[in-house]
């Protein structure tokens, strides 16, 4: 369930960012900030680190008897899904970079 919420929150953040940028590249005039790819990647990495840290904290809490096993399993599952997503995105970025390098100049 936590993994579903994390994915939903990431989708909502991407949708909000897409709405702030018009097709011409100008941002919407309603007080929006510039959205850049580097910022989105930085935010995604920070969210991944938070998810992994939460899973570690939940695991430690279970060792001391302060957390239920189902909560630990949910947190570890969310961390695993988040990490798999990051690895998949990284693989696609590397693949795209390799295709760019193969392009004739």
C-alpha cells in the first residue's frame, strides 16, 4: 500500500510539473518556478533515499519490538520497488546516452 502511495505521489508531482510548463517552454504565469530535468532527478533521488532510510528505520524498530512485522514488510517492499524504479530509469538513461554516442555527426 505504501508503494502504491509513493508511486501515486510521484505521478502527481510529475503531473503538476508538466502543468506548470507550456508547450513553448515558458512557465505558466501563475507564480510557478522553472522546472528542470536536473531538479526532477534530484527530487527523485531524495525521495528514494527517504524511502530506503524509512525501511531501515522500520527494520531497526522491529528488532527492538516497536514495530509490527507487517509494517516492516510494507516498508521494505516500498523501498524495493523504489530502488527497482531507480535502476530501471538509470538503465534507460544509459541506453539513451549510448544511442546518442552512436549517432553520426
